[in-house]
C-alpha cells in the first residue's frame, strides 16, 4: 500500500479540486496521509494567480523535494509556467497542467508508480469530504470576464457551468453524510447556466434546487460579481430561510476611470446603488468585498476616492491586494505603473481603516442572535459558521463559550456578548 500526501495551495476552488484528487486513491492500494515524512508520493496543487502566491508555491515545491519522495505538481502554476518549471526544478517527477492532461491524472500517476493499479476517473463530484459539516460546491470552471489584471481565463479557460443535475446530486449526497452548510463557489457564480444551450438556467435556479434538500441548514455563495446580483437573486436570498444573508461582492475599485481600465462591468454609481438596495431589502445583511490598490494609472486622487468609499460604505469584511503585474494580462503593458512601495502604503492605509470599521460594526453585533453550525471543537470553546462569516479563513471567527457538550454539525443559537476587531464571541441561548 502506497501512502499519498497532498498539499493544497490557493483558493477554495483549488481545495475542491484537491478533495477530488484525493478521492482517486482508494484502499487497498493507497492510503492518504498527512505526514510528508511517511508519504511515498507528495502531490502539490498549486495556485498561479498573483506574484505572492507564485512565490509561496515555488518555495513549497522546493521544500517538498527535500523529502526525496515522488513529487507530483499540478494546478494553475503548472498550467501557466509548465516549460519554465520543468527547466528550473528538475527534481519534480511529474508536472500536470489543466487543459491537456488533468483528466489523464489517474493514468499518469499509475505510470509513475509503474504498477497495474488503475485509478478511477477524476470527478469533481467524487471528493474526500471526511467529517466535514460545511463544504464547498464548485458550480463552474473558468471565466469569460477577462478583467485586465486577471490571468484566470488564460489558466482555467472559458466559463463552463457544471450540469445542475450533477450539482444537486452531489449536494444531496454530502448532506446525507452530515454536511449542514453548502457554500457555492466559482470564479463567476452569477453567470451560472449562461453557457447551457438547451435549457437556460441561472444561479437562482440552482439555489432553488439546493434549498429544497432535506437536512441542509445553510447556503452561502462566494465571489458574486456585482452585475450579476439582480432583484430576483436578492429577493430569493431575502425570502428563503436557508440562504444566509451574506453577500461576498469583489468590487476591486470604485473610481470609474480605474474600473474601466480594469475592464470591470460596473460604474461607481451602479455599485453604490446595489449596496444600498441590498441593505434596504435585507437590513441585517453581512457585506464582504475585495479591493486592488496600485492598479496602473491609480493616482492619489483615485486612491483617496476608494478610501472615502470604504469609510462611507463600511463593509463587515474587506480584503485588499496590491496590484500584481501579471504577464499575459491586458494591464501588464499599461503605462503609469505604480511603485511597489506606494502600493504597500495604500494597502496599509485601507486595512488600518477597515480594522476600525470592523471593530465599530462588530461592537454593534453585541446582543444580536445568530443561528449557526459548530465547525470546530476547542478546549474551552467552539467555532461557529453562521451568517457572519464564510469558511475560507478570510472573515473573523465566531466563538461560542463552551458551557455544554456539542458535536460537530450541531445547530446552535448564539447571542453575541463580546466583540473584537475581527472576531465575535457569544453564549448559547
């Protein structure tokens, strides 16, 4: 029996792929291990999105080859830089990109071990999901937006929705196994179904099907493009109990000149109206966004407008990235590139302001009651997933003081009694 270890880097979408990869390695021929030292082979699922991610991935590969195990590197970084990687890191036994070889993964790994074991076909709906009470459901691959800073369409390809029947079937299966919350993800989930030729479906149609699954308690959707959040979607989330009042809307910027240069589809005016509409229709909505500072052409004037927007809108959760100049993207050759030191300074200013906002909003959460699911047990406390937070470690934690015994997956009501800059603490009611 050969032992397989896997390191998953990057976003939640990569995590879904990693779980499907692990599901290929069935007993009695293979055993999955968390120990790199004990493993016969180590698989690294990489991210190649921005410079900092690429540096982390390269360092991880270099660390892993020191174990002298069979090393298999897959994913976005490989798709993007295959030839350079093969030339520079010769110790890796197998490089597997997406477009041509990802579906060949089982056979390629079998050949690497030089045995007769035939692995099952890679299937995104067949995943290792042991002991999870919250799980991701990846509803589509690729992207057609072609934002000027983003390499995803070139790495992952054009937008392709997974069939609704497969998604609902998988959702039912994991709920039967104990999953209480499903989080829908894709690069562009609001475009779900647009590529179907025979039957036009939308994200709200998929939500409607999943919402009807008995035993499922909560549904969230991450990475909602603002132009895809229409009145019907807002109304559905508002009126269906299982849908968390949680809106993750990556905006990237607010200045109209920068938005146009980024090839975003919205204007400042449309974004402001959308946020006002969500808060008007769903007053207790939790709002999260991500921003990019230092995009080519961003002067102090455009940055100040962005900072003022952050102060006025007051997102519950906000992440900020410095612009990463990625070869192959539209923005790579744009003039007026911003100095790295300026980018870092602007990011620091945004995040310092957001820390104040988060603390201010969190204090207002005191006495609010959330219903959620226990996702982690600690010595004197539990961690809860609820309307306040997503499970991707971006948002703050919701901590329940341990006053009685619970198991993972238990549904609890928690009254917030204390607030911190990012986290909330409460007691069970």
